[in-house]
C-alpha cells in the first residue's frame, strides 16, 4: 500500500500514473505553463496516483527551494486544464484524467523522523548499530 491507500493500486493504475508523471515532468521542464505564481520555480513531480476508474489523477509535486510551496500548488491547479491538454498530447488514453496538484510532504516527514532518531534521548536507547540494545539475540543460558 502506498501513502495510506486502503487498497494497493493495480498494475494499470501504476503504469498510467508513471506515464502521466513523465509527461508532467516534461511539460514543467519545458516551461510551457505561463503563470505568475510559478515564476521560475523548479518543480519535481514525485508521484502521480490515478483513481481506479482512471478519471482522476493526483500529482504530488515539490517545488525546489521550498519557499513558495502554496503559490506553486495554486498556480498548477489554476493551470490544470491546460496541463491536462498537454498531457493528452503526450499520453494516449481513451479518457484523460482530471489533474489535481498536491504538495508532497514525504521528504519533510522523512527529515522529521531522521531528526527524531538523532535526538540524544532516542539515540541512547539504540545500540551502536542502530538497533535496540536488548534485541540482540537474548541468549541468557549460553545455548
């Protein structure tokens, strides 16, 4: 299961999502979207999730630099109909999914967890190899 979904996506959903992700990355790289909210922001498309009926797509994006995250997301959602048409030129599907852009927070969450693990109050409970000290085989009787 990916990012809290109740059911794992099908192979078709994964394939279509990856195709749409590549198309979005190509469109953003070429700078085809002219919106003042984007400016010259470099944007990474980390994942695209497609609904089971392939009608809706959620694109998880990270603006590099991270400062204007909400402005970039708002600008991308305003430009979603244009971007959808551009994706339609690159990806051949019977029906194009509606696009919704969302900020990807997985990198922030991973950094937060890393900071927690490096906290001295937590690291004292971990052994030198990163495991808890009391879970190393526990052979008390010498067997």
